[in-house]
C-alpha cells in the first residue's frame, strides 16, 4: 500500500520570493468552500420542493370530496395522500436540519483558515522585506569592497614615488574605504542572519499550514460525502414510506366489494319496497271547506351543539385559493368556530372569518 501523500511535501517553490505552493493550496480551500455552498443550495432547493409538494398533496387530499359515499373502502386514498404530504413536509424539515449542519461546518472551517492565512501573510511579508533589505546590503557591501580595493591600489602606486602628503592622504582614504567595507560586511551579515531566522520561521509555518489545510480538506470531503449519503438515504426511505402508505390503499381496495357497497347503499338509503297504488284507488278530493290534513306539531331536530371558540396556532403558511378562505401565516393565533368534517375549518382572526385546512393548525 502506497503511503499517503502530504501537502507539506508537495507544495514548495524554488524561488525564495515566490509562494506558489501556498497560493495553490489556498485556492483549493476556496474552491472547496464554493463546493460546500453549491451542495447547501442543492439541499435548500430540494427542501423547498419537498415542502411545496407536501403542502399541495395535503390541500388536494382535503379537497378530494367523496364524503357522500356510504362505504369507506374507496375513500382511503385521500387520507393516505394527506399522510404522504405530511411525510414530505417532515422530509423538508430533515433536509433543512442537514443544511444547517453543513453551513455551520463551513463557517467553522472559514474561521480556522483565516487564522492560518493571517500567520502566513505576516511571515511572508517579513521574509520578503528582509530579503529585499539583505540584497540591498549585499550590493552596498560589494560596492564598498570595490572602493576599498581601488583605494588600496591607488595607495600602493602613490607610495612608491609620490610625495609624503599625497601618500598620507591616499593612505587615509584607503583606511576609510576599508573601514566602510568592514561596516558594510557587518550590516550584510546581520541582515543575512535575520533573514535566515525569518526563513526558518516561515518554513515551519508553511509546514504547519499545509498540515492544517490537508486536515481541512479531509474533513470537508468526509462531511460532503456523508451529507450526500444521508440525503440519498432520506430520499430512499421516503420512497419506501410513500409506497407503504399507498400499499394501505391497495390492501383496502383489494377487500372492496362492488356488490357489498351497492347493498350497503340500498340498506342505508332505501325509500320503500313497493311502488305507489294506482290512481283509481285514491280517496276523492274533499270539498274546500273540509279539513284535509290534521294539524301536526312539527319540532325541528336539534342540530349539533356549537362548541365555544377555541384558540389554535397555525403550523404553516396558507394562501387562500377561494374568496371564502382565509390567508394565514405560521405562528398566527386563530379562533376555531367550526371543525368541518371535510377537513376545512371555519376560523376567525381580527374580525375576519374564513376556511383553512384543519391539518395546518394545532391546539394551544
């Protein structure tokens, strides 16, 4: 098995003043951050699609009708469709939770990367500054050495056949040039020593930054891989759950008997087993002065008792589709006037009254 390649062994540059390796690594991390944002946007849009699809399924199921059927075997699809819609809304919540975790991870990596960037910027600027200073002192030293050599040669020429005053003057100049060269050499050596210390510090920081950046890349790729894996698992589980809910409908439909449904309707709604008698057997019409019907006191059947208004909280936003419906937003407090059997409840808020889906509400 080949050993794992390391950033710290592969991203150097022969040019002392260049930082190509570090710049390549930094760009890699910036590209990785953009990739994280792209995956986050994918999860965000998928969550929006799942929530939108779930809410539309709930609305369709609530408006499916069919409440006049006597038998319920053919009415199992709307409730299960509503359950499917609710499960897709829950999937949207799970996707948003995964999205939140990914965003937090990306921000943590950004903060860590910024710390290493600040250190590297400092040591790189210090290295470049001292390198420039050392090169300038080198030029000065070399020039001073040439001046000293020239002054020494001039002194040697004058000392052989020159006057005493010229010899002394040339000797003093040679000594001054030599002293200047020695001072330039001292400054040059001092700058080289400082540059070497900074170079050593820069090399250590570069290695540490390479190791940190490689660890960040390992974590980022692992997190993205796991996140997409979880996302695929969630979608697969949702497909299985949808199929289980629709299987409930299929099982119910398998037990549906058309004859039994028709028999049930006849037994529940039968209006009589014999046709009316022929017209010849009807009683003659009495005179206008005679009383035809006896006075019968009719008492209306009492309707369902009216519940006092109860407060509910809206779980989701709902936009009215018809004039008799009411717009609501998640978190609104509503007074429920009537809980309709078809799933549409009459509610009141701030003096406005209308219908909303009952599945969008929870009791306070």
